[in-house]
C-alpha cells in the first residue's frame, strides 16, 4: 500500500497548472497514485520575491515565449486553449471554494477545479467574478450562492492563508508544484518524474 | 534533405545547458539533425531584466530547488555532477573560444564544449580562469595559449557580442534554448520537442 502522499499544488491563475490539471488524473490513475489537491495563491509568493504581478507580465520575452509554449503544448496534449483576454485572473474566490470543498471532502472538487481552469484558459471567462464561480458551481449541480458565501467565512479564508504559508514552508515558488515525501518537483514538465518518484519510494 | 537549421544556444555558466550538452549529440544523431552550436552570454540578458547575476542566486527558493533538481536529473540521465563551489562562473573566455572555433569550423568544438561544462559542473574547476581554458585546450591536443590569445582579438570579441545580440533578437531569455525555423524552445526539458519540431517541419 502507498503510504506516501502525492500533493498537487495548483493555482487557478497559472497557465502551466492548467496543463497539469488536464493531465494529472489519467497519469495518477495509471500510476496507482491518489492525488491530494492543494490550492494556494502565487500572489503573496511573488510579492515576497519583489514582483508585483506575474513574471510573465514583468518580463516580456518570458511572457511572449510562455504563450507560444502553451499553444504548442496544448496542441500536443490535445487540451482546448484560448489565450485569455486578461492575465493573470484573480484566483482568490476559486481558491477559497477549493479550500472549502477540500476541507469538507466534497467529491465534486476535481470537477470544480477542471471547470474553473477551462473557464479561464479555454472559455475566456472572468473567474475572478463571483457570478462566474457561482455559475460554474450551479452547472455542476451545486448550490453556487450558498457555497460562495460559505467560502468567505473567516475560518475558510484562514484555510487558504494556511495553504499558502505551507507552500512557502515547502519551498514552493511557482505553480504547478508536486510534493512527494519531502521532494519538491516544479512545473508541468516534472509531473511524470514526480509520479515516478512516488512509485520508487512507496513500500 | 533537411533544410531547417537546428540552433542550440548554450551558456557555459548555465546548469541546465550542461544537461543538454550531455544529451544533445545522441538525440540529434538519432533524429538525423545537425547541430548548430551557438554560444552566447546570459549576463547582458539578465542585466536588461534588472537582475544583477543569476536568478538562482537572487531568488533563494528557486536556487535551492534548482540544485536539487540538477542532482535528480543528473542521476536520471547518468551525468556526472558535483555542485560547483562558485556559481555562476565567468563564462566569457570559454564563450570567446567557442566563437572562434565556430567561425573557423574547428572539428574540436563539441569536444571543447563538453570539456568546459564538465570542468564547471563535474570537476569544480574555475572555467573563468585562462589557465583552465588553456589547459582544457591542451588536453584536447590544441595549442591552448595561442587559441586563448586569438580568442581575445577585437574581431572575435565582436563575434560573441553579435551572438548575444542575435539571441536577444530571437527572443531568448534563458539557457539552453533551441531555435528551429523561427520557433523558440526554452530549457533542457524542451530538447525532445525541438527535435520533433525539426523533423515535422523538414521536407
């Protein structure tokens, strides 16, 4: 039996997290690994590094490259993609909803995560707008208004802050990141290596 | 016949360039691709982005991760690795020698490149020191002192400046990078994709 957890640290505003969200479930299933979904915010981490906003906006050459890279990788993986008209989008409410669903072991959490990423990176929807988050929840057959309200309680807000602090403690500086038995793997490109690490270190 | 060139842009101070230098010749041979070796300097590019030195030193979490990632990847690829006691090392003279050898179509260029990267990342040698560069050339059966002197002519210094300017024009912001028919691929992780792109676009 696997005793090691496989933590998938994702951020709803992150392009490369979208690629991993699309790929991780099939790969983890094949590898016999259970995913621990860990939402966090990159904003506070970027701020600590002295960046106001995404490095893809601050460094234009890096940003231009990233969008072309995303186009190529989405084509390669067969992931629907439309360059969002705003980047990065405010991921605070979506991350709070994900924290709530995680805390309450809701089975719809992966569906919600996939739907929010698709809204952001394939449907050009404003995931920072509560209307959109409520609507995504309603489309999943959940009471959107009620969940959004409960996502905004002080207790649940604290959950997301705790997640982000934990990410920093783990040495996380970007998204997606994978943590397996104390080993950190950064980036969609490391998903396979992280899963292989889990398999090699599971007794 | 392949008409597209396959440009491998490398920087002697760059850890991930070391991984690609180790891997590229076998992969390119298998893919039937001829490598165009393009030395350049990251320093001026980092300076333009407002970084004084390597981002792996400026951002500690990123740096700690990179060294662990290198350990894991070198183990995976079977590449000898010893964390250098100085990072990054001054790559100016090595890059100038590589420019000279490239301009004169010297057949020992790939041997020199491999030897310098190994010196830096497996043997902890000061590749910024002319003594070491001369010694590496001598070990390859070349007249080290003479080559180092010719690498420092104004004409050859200009070659390296031209390479670095060309890199910036191509949108390059890190190393290694691969350029295939106007497409830029960044990072050792994209070597296979760059080779596949070459094959898919060769008539």
